[in-house]
C-alpha cells in the first residue's frame, strides 16, 4: 500500500481560503456584468416607455440668426418691460440644416430688451423641467438597487462557500 506524504494542515486551510476568495471574486465579476446589462436595460426600457425626448429636454429654443438663416416671414412679438411689440422673424430656413425644413419661432419663447437699449435677447427664464430630475433620480435608484442586489448575492454566495467548507465538502471541482 502506497503511503501518502504527510499533509500540512495550515497549507491546506490557506489553499482552501484562497480558492474561496478566487471563487467569490469570479462570482462578483459575473454578478456585476449581469447587473450592468440588466440595469441598463431597465433604464433604457423606462426611457423608451416614458416617451421623453432627450433632444427636446435639453435643447435651447430655436431662434433666427441673421448670419446663418434666411427669413421667410415676420411677426410682431411682445417684449417684457416695453409697451410696444417688436417685429421679428417668425419663420426661416436654416442654411446649415441639410433637411431644408422651415424653422418656426416657438410660442413659449419670450424676449427682453438688453441693457444697452435697442438690442433684444431671448429670455431663457426660470423654467424648470422636472422630467429631467425624475430621469436622473430613476437612474440613481436603479444603480443603488443594483449595488444592493450585488452586495446581497455576493455575501450570500460567500456564506454558502464558507458553510460548505465547514462541512468538509469540496469547493473546487
């Protein structure tokens, strides 16, 4: 009968601990990859289902620029702070737009007179669009939920491995 060389118990325990750590790291990477895909899918489906157009959400109002546009129609626009309306281009063609479609002055655009007098500017105002805030909060919530799920799954897996090692079952196949 062949005799086996004596095994160092400390080395075996260290090797088992290193093997468990390697398995936990590999599992954590796999969980991270799967959660990245799932969380991104959740955000994209929610964005699609909500119908929010990000181009409109962060776009500045389209106004006539005499250097790059050709005016087609004028209209009278009221100006904040003055009694008389001003004549302004309300429909134009943007020469840098390859589609060639006409651009129109949006109804919600307000004008104000500049400090030097005679110059008029688009009044950006203090309009708040809460859709962007809700979108950002939803993305943060999905990320936080993903991190909590990852922490829970990795902790549970690690406890399962340690429990299996305590009962003497093999960890590495």
